[in-house]
C-alpha cells in the first residue's frame, strides 16, 4: 500500500467525466487529501460577507482522483481514516438562503474556533463533529460540486466522518473521486445554509466492489447503514429513501414487500442531512445487525 498526497491547489467545481484527473491511484492505496473550505478561502474575517464573493469558486472539491480498476457499475468504497480541520472557520448567512430564506435580511459572517474536540461559537462550547460535506464521483449529469445526487456530491451528512465507509456508484472509468467542504460542526439540516466551514485534510483508503454500484450513496457508520437520497423537495427525498430501504430489506432478506415495509416501520429511522442545497438530502438508517453489507449492496445494485 502506498500513500499519495493530493494538495488543495488541485480543485474542480463540476463532477464530470470531462474533468482531467490530477492523480491515479490503485485499490488499497491511502490518500492524504488537503481541502479548501466551502467558501473557497474568500472569507478571511467577519467583515467579509458572501454577497461579495465569487460564487464560481464556491464548494471546491480536491481532485479528481482516478482509481484504477474502478469501472462503470462498480461501487467505490472510501474508508475515512481521519478528518483534521483548521483551528478557525466561519459561519455565514445570506438573504434568500437557508431554511428560512424570507427572514434573512442581510448577509453576515461569524467566526468559530476549533479547540481539539470542541468548537467555540459566540462564547458557546459545542462538541466538534468533524465531517466531509462534499464527496462524490463523476456523473454524466455534470453536477456542480455544490449539488448532491446519486453520484454523491454536496451531501452535507454528518455521518461522513472518521471511521465511516462511504460507498458511491461508479458511472465512469476511474470513478474520478473528489472531496472537500469540511465542517468542524454541523447540525442536521444545516439550516442557516452553512456549517462551521473550515479547510483541512482527510486521510482515506480506497477499494472497489465489482458490479455492486448502489442506487444511492451509502454510508456505514457506528453500527448503521445510511442510505442518502437527494431530491428537489425534502418530501421527495424522504419518500425515495424509505422506498429504497423497504425494497432493499425485501430483496436482501428475502421478505415479501409488505413484511419488509412493516419491518422498516419497526427498525428503520428516517432523518434529514440538509435542507438548504439546490437538492435536499434525507437519510434512512438500517442497523447493521439486520442485514449484511454484501446483501445490502446486492439489493441496492438491483435498484439502479
């Protein structure tokens, strides 16, 4: 196993097969990926506000990374070994943005400070939740890095963190993986449109599961599988996430649909990742004690 360093000077803004990879790696390689913050480093003090930014430089993803042996129809497995963030980040608001767009009267910026496992904001001490906001692979949709979808992208899901296994469907040779938009802390929903946005570095290890591309991104974390679904409306994301989970239980556990539906009502949780991106992201949580990763991926690959 070799270690490859990808600097934050190598960034892109669209998940597309047309973007030239900056590095080629093999299955089993470990990568240290440096990332800019979601604001592209344009906010350096509370005097800077988002309305004065260049929005073509928002949500940069480091990469793309070409993974040898990753082919269309495969699943790319990204194990997150560590997430390290800078000691200072920023939270922003903007008129018309967030979960309460009509109530935001002006753009504002506030600083947050990271001290080990805690984050200080306006004198409040919060437990740190260091996570990856953007992680995805190339898609023919040519989705901006700020938009989530079946390819991953701006999922803004706090379970994408140290110790997680992120599983993405490969659509193009080499997968063309990119990641960025680290957060020091974020609540489910990311309601004001931003988390504690920070630069940093992520250590990951890569593998490929042949012919097992899931219908939607999957995260394995802390005894649970999370199926991440994005849609123009949060209601649509929730409905599709529940539907996919019930189908996965039915196929993976060899249950008829109604029995799987009832089992889901007893054992599957539903939640929200973010409410503020161009598409909203919801998740369903399935305990790993209920179904194996192999059976889950086999079932989800049938739903593509």
